[in-house]
C-alpha cells in the first residue's frame, strides 16, 4: 500500500487563504475592532475608579488642610521687653517663656498706660495716639473710667496752655492681680515754659491677661493682651 504525503506548501497556502478570508471578513474585522476598543473596558473602568478615589481623597485632605490653616491665627506676637527705653530681651512667645516674662511685661504696659492716660502733649497726633493706646490697654470699668477722665480733662484744650510730663517712681505687684504705682506729674506753661507745679499721685490698678487680641487695631497697641480692669488714683499729700 502506497503512502501519500501531503505537500506542505499546499497546506501553508490553504492556511494563508483562510487567514486572508478571516481578515477580509467584515464580521471578524468589526469584532477585532470591538475587542480593541472595549475588550479591556472593565479593567480600565476599575483603574479609573481607583484613580478617581485617590484624587478625591487628596482633594478632601487639601480642603481640610486649607480650612485648618485658614482657621489658625495669623497673628503671632514677638516679645520685645524694654526697660528705660532700651530693648533688653526679645524672642518668640513660647508659653513658658512668656509666662516668666509677664511680671516685667505687666510693669512695662502699666507704665505706658499711666503715661498715655495722664500726660498732655502739644502735638495733636501724639495726644491721639496716647488716648488710643490707653483705651487699647483697658477693659470693662477701666474703659469707662478712662472716658470719664478724658471728657473732664480734654487733652486738646489743655494742650493750648500747658504740657504735662510723667515720671514713674515705682510699680509694685500686689496680690490678687493688682499693681500699685507712684508717679509725679510736671506741668509747664506752653508759652513761657515755666513750671506750674509738680503733683504726686499713687494709684492701684487691677489687671488681667486676656490673650492675643483678635482685633488688629488693639493688637497694634496691646499685642500681649494686658488689660487694666479698674483704676483707683489719689494725690499724695505733703
């Protein structure tokens, strides 16, 4: 029995013809295009969901971060401790350091308060700044007492005839958030510069630390929140 061998070239030719028929078939062409376009749609959808979730999470974190930063106070005071018009210490307001400096800072601000309240200057701008600073350092009853004092002792009218300079003798810290201070007021005639007399006073001032002011105007004159609450002043006789 004779064995027949198939011609490999004929077989390859037939396979090529079948492939050409498949490639030319519109159905198979459409199916191939569909597979190319949508065959991996599910995988792409899953990845797109993951990416969207990550982007959404990042957006939420960014929004909360902006809200947190926006809610923080933009005002961070810097300690400048002065004595006899000289800067003797500076530094950021670390709470422990700030607490240790409160006695000196309190004395400094009370000195400013007394000077701004009681002095009289011929310069209208200085007089205005003195009154604004005194108000910024006061709260409650002290603010009302200041207003009554300024109403009775109009600095602009007084400055037309006299000036008053202040010399602080002492400031002592007493219990229960009280400072006692002694000072002299030297009054001079504005025209002749002649001394009209020196009067001495003693005063007690209750005070409190109210924290960094949120009001930008008050912060400008009272950055550490030192407030005089009540004022009691009496002349020294003799």
